[in-house]
C-alpha cells in the first residue's frame, strides 16, 4: 500500500507511452474502441455501489426520457476502480457519469472529471440544501467535482443488554449533552472489561478495538490540517488525541485482543463506533443494541466525528454533458429516484429535503435507534482533509503503520509521529 501513489503515477506514464505508440501504429484503434459504447449515457461505477434496484431505477428513468444507458461496472476496491477510470480516460474512452468518493477529488482536478460549478450556477441549485460537509468533500481548489448522494458519520454503538446487566445507563443521544465525556467512556470500558466465568481470564471487553486514528484529533479540538492547509503531526491536540487512543489498549486494556467482528457478534464486546450503514448488520445479532453520541474529548464542540460522502460526477470527455448533468441533478435531488442510492448504501441522503422520508423509513425498520439524533452527527462531523492529497494512499500507509506501532505500545506517540512526519509532509506538499 505504501507505494500506491508511486504505482499510479508509473501506471499513468506507462499507459500514456503505450497509448501513444498504439495511436501512432493504429490510429483507428481508439475510435473502434469508442464505438463499443454507443448508448446516450455511459455510467462508470463499482460493483459494490450498484444494486439491482438502482440499475432498474436508472433504466426506468432512461426509458422515460427515451435515452439508452451503458454500464461499465468494475469489481474491487476504490483504488482499483480509479486505476480503471484512469486507463479509460487515457484510452480516450468516454464515460459520462462516475460514482466517486472524496479521495478522488484532487486527481479529478487534473482533467479526468468536469467541474460541475457552471451547471450548478446556471440552474441555480442551492448548495445550502445539502449537508454542508457533504459538498465540501467534493470541493477542490474552488471547483466542485461531484454532488454528494449520501453521507454518513460515526456514533457510538453499544450492547444495550450488557449495559443493562451491569447497571450502566445507556449512552446519551444529545450531541450537546455534558454527559459521556472521554473519562466516562473510559470508565464504562473498564467496568465492562471483565472475567465473566471466573476462570481468571478476561472474556468480555469494553471496546472492540481502538477507534479509527483518522478521527482522533477531531475529538480533542484539533485537526490534521489547519485552515491554511498546513499538515502537522505535532500539534498538542493531535498528540494528546493519539495518546488517549493508544491508552485505551496499552494502559486501560479495554480493547479486545484481536478486535475481530466475531467477538462483537458473539456478545463479548460492549462498544464500537458505527456509521448508519452498520445498523442493518447489528440487527442480526442476538442482543439488543443502542446508538449514542461519540465521547467528548475536550470542551463543547469536541464530539466531532469524521464525515464520509459518496456522490456522482461527470467525466470530462462526456459526449452528452447536458444529459449527464440531468442525471446527476435528478439522482441526487429528486426523491423518486434520488433515494435509490442512499437506500442501497444504508446512509443518509446528502440532500436535506429527503431527510424526513429517509429517517421515517429507517426508524420503522430499526426502531432501536434514534435516527434523528444519529443524523445530527452529520452536522458535527469533520472532513478528513488528508484524503484530498494526490498522495493519500502513501500517506495513509505511513500513518497506518505508525499508529499500529503506537496502539500496540511499541513506540510512544510523540516519538513515532516525529519520526514519520518528514515523509508525510514531503508527500503532502508534493503534487
């Protein structure tokens, strides 16, 4: 993983060289390839992001407009998907619609995706009608490369049966509450990390695993990147947050040794940060669950969690940009079809006028959750700005490695972060 960014750049160069050679030797090859896509609209999407219902909804919309649709569906990870997108672009194969997450924004700005701002301004689309951070997730250097379809945030899921049997009050759902501070969170974790059968070995843990390192500074009043775009691994808030996260495992011993999902499913773990998309899985477990706010690491406003967004963009080589824009606008803002993607992803629509319908639906399906309170976290979240770097994969690999060492107790946070900071900054400051 550490060499992913280098690999993609190498792939870009190699593909360009091969493409140039191919076009010199056989200029009709690219045109012949393009003729394979004869529909009015070509949609590029990962297989995990399209359901039978979504495809049927798209086909019905297209039939109603008298247009035809081709699908390019790719398996695998986001990284593999973006490699495929790059190769199609280099090969001159036009695609009109792409489904993306915010990791692709800076690469999109290099010419592969179109800036949607002219369409938004022409049609007077109010971006205030979206979850603000959902829009920010696709903004790069003054341009907007996708409209968010759905968004999600983290909240604290917990085993309500375990809480009740130990006489512990359920976690509050009010994001403005003074309750459930970081110290209270740790205390609950300690109380629920026990030897249940008395054999001298722990068999119940307060927390499945250390929460994702990406959210750490947000919960203690900090960030990875400041308002001027400067990344630092040595700010007091970031250092404190990583130290507190590490202490959950190293000092307090409240995390499960393996952190496995099977431990959670079997009822051996009390708490786990969850996104809205997690709840359908939890519904299958043989214990009652609840969802409350994330713990507050610092003063008011430090319940902030990370926010994720996925959305629709337009290929810069689109043959039908107006039709592509009609699709994007419709499948994001019109409930009849715009709910298809959020339902498939089990995440909240980014377009706020659709919130009441979605919350009513999930409240009926999963009544254990206060969905209105859960969704309030969308407005307390933070965008993980590091994801906007063209070298994000390499930065992520470095930070994964160093935080694994810290959380395992191999190195203290201050030392480990100082050692890796020069490499991270070099990647961050390089285009």
